[in-house]
C-alpha cells in the first residue's frame, strides 16, 4: 500500500473541486500528509486577448480577488488541518497543476472530474484527463 506524505488538490470554485477538496482533506487526515491547495488563474479565459496584450504581467484586481476568495473558502473547508499550504498561480491550469505537483513532491493529486469550463473540455480535453495521462503520481478524480 502506498503511503501519502504530500497531497495536492487543485481547486477552481466549482462543486466538483469542492468535493475533491473534501476528499483530499479526509485522506490527508488519515495519512497525516501535507495538503497543498492550488488555485490557478487562467488569464486566457478571464481576460480578453486585447487586455492580455496590455496587461504586461499585471493581474486585474477582480481576478486576483476572485482567486483569493476561492482560497479563503478552501481554508474554511479544510478547517484545522495544520499542514496545509495555499497557493495561487497564473497560467494554463493543466500545465501549472502538473508543474506544481512536481514542485511540491505530490504523492497524490485529488481533483474534481469537471471544472467550470465544460465547453472548453469538449473542444480541448479536460484538465483531469491531461493530468491522468501526464502526472508522475496517482491522480484521484472525484465526481
């Protein structure tokens, strides 16, 4: 049986990611693992192409505030689990989650089966499918 020391859970504010967060908290408590909660700001969906050209690495306040609000809600869900880190990153969600899972030495990624972008999933493939295919550690997809 594999022992989990570091569990990563990417969240996006959707119901599916909240269920994944709850499952990750449960597993982290059982295994006494560190929990890494990640929210990725996807500027491609949050900001128009014209605005992206003029931003020059600036994140509009409303987008940054939304990410912080989602992470604050995650803190409420996690509760008193002491070994928890909360991180906000910018980039392509699938690639950023994969990169961060390596940086945090994740033994397990727990994520929702669907995020907020259902149409994008149909056209480009889902983030969860990308991670199941490319992650170096097990990926638990929660419905």
